[in-house]
C-alpha cells in the first residue's frame, strides 16, 4: 500500500504540479498497481481531467450512413464483407435520412454528430455526397460535424476540411506490434499516415482505441505512446463487444474494474485530450458506468452505436446531472 | 405473430432458443428467418424483412 501511495503521489506531482506528461516508466508503474488500488488511480485521473480539461462533458451522436459490405478484414468488425456476420449491407443513406438522424442528435443535447461509413476509404462519389450533406447538417442543426470515412488522401482531407468537417475519426485501434493480428488488408502505418494528414490539413483528429482484443498490457502502453505521437484532439475509448460471426466473437469482455483502470490510464497518459466513452461500455462496465465518468472520461456517445444499441440517452443525461457534470463543447486543451 | 426463428441467428427456434447479444437489434425475421435490413440511428432502430415488411427490431 505504501508503494501504491508513492506511485500515485509521483504521478499526481508530475501531472498536477509540474504539468508534464508521465514517462513510459511512470505509466508502467501505474499499470502494475493491484486491483484494490484502481479506485485511487481513478480518483487521480478524475482530478487530472478536471485540472487539464475542466468539468464539461461533450455529448455526441453517431450514425452509420453506409453499413456493411466493407472490403477490409478488421477482426472485431461486424461490417466486414469477409465474415459471416448477421449485419446486412445497406447503401449510403439519403441526405434526408442523415438529416433526420442529426436532428435526433440535437434533441438529446449533443453538440457533435459523426457520419460514419463502412469503407476502406472514400471514392469520388462518396466524397461528393459527404460534401453535399455536411453543410446541410451544420446549417439545419447547428451541430459540429465529424466524419469517419476510412483512409484519406491529402487531397480528400483538404476537401473535407474546406467543406466544414471539423473533426475526422480514424482510430489506431491497437498497438502497431499487435495490429497485424487484427487487420491484414491495410497496415497500421497507413492508419498513422491518415491521422497525420488529418491534422496537417487543420481538422481535429479523433483517434481512438479498442481494448480487449487480446493485446498485452505492454502493447496497450505502446498504443498510448503512439497515440501521443499523432496528437489527437479526441480519443474514443472502445471496449470489445464480441460480434457474432467475426474472428473475435469468442473473446471475453474486459472485466469492469480493469476497464476502469485503463480509462484512468488513458487519462493519465493523455491528460489534455477529449476522452470519450465509445462502443462496448454498457456491456463491459455494467454498473460501473458512472465510475468511468469519475475516472477520466469527459465525453460520451449517447444513444445507439453504428450497428448496436446503447442505453437510453435520458439515462446518460441523468447520470451527468447526478454527477453535476455540465454538458459543453470541448476542444483540444493540450 | 408466433416467433418461429431466432432473431439473432435466423435458426428455427427448435434449434436456437435465442442467441442475440444484449443491446443487439433483431437481425433475422422472427417469421421466416430471413436476414433483415436494419438501420440504427442515435435514438431509433428500424428493421425490414423482404417478405414481411417492417418488423419489430427489438424482438
């Protein structure tokens, strides 16, 4: 216990007094804390989040505007055409359908709306349709519009930035050393390059992780270092929700307290980012969802996900009210 | 309408008593076992069967 107090005190001093990032060795010491120390770790992460980012929580709605039929083989994804998934492919939604979903998002108090397509990257037809619909959503709803369209060329990124896409999602998903075990149809480096292009052209980068695919703790630490390198504004933190028909369908969920540990570690490693609750939180954290909000999270996806359902938005908004966490718009602090 | 097929995998209910994970919408028609066209949005979900039209996605 004395060792735990020392490790936490050292981390607190670094992040709160010296206002510097933790070193890899300091993070490794936190990973090794015993399970009974996780609440104390979470408490420190909450304090760091308040000091670096303030009390506001950003709320977002997401939409799968083109579902399934993806040529990539991401082992966790039910939208790959390479797996016998029950998810049926559907074409790009009409602008009216996307607008209707955006209006749903406004009604639950969100400030952010992300349009997601299951593609390797956008072709010209997709680019034109996205560039047509983004201004419509912005004008009619006042929402900030984010997109997730896969791998981008610089030209495509420039056009999206000029077209009003303020944030672009492209997850690293996992550590470079583990990535080939999960995806073979594109490389981790291709993902990294798109992340760099997104930042270069002036969009905010939303670059997240998916935990629970069989990666080691050391690989999670590796991923944290790699996330630091791409300097994201936002990091959506997903936990694997094993999907029927996918290669990872047999994996077990991350245990709730272990999920809390890693939420806290993400905050302590990336103190200034928007750290968003994303997919898998309901089934992973179960009754600990409010605890995640006091472990470093300062943003969440409300309502449903791309192909699965979330809990009712009212439950999340009540949780935020009970925690006295105001809903607000965030931008990168670090 | 009597449920004859699992909405999680499309198997006859005599072979599968229900395997849909929690928080998953129906993916197969309960009446014919055909794969559904499902659209999830932030606060809604709709499901359509080629033969039976719009069906309850939360079945």
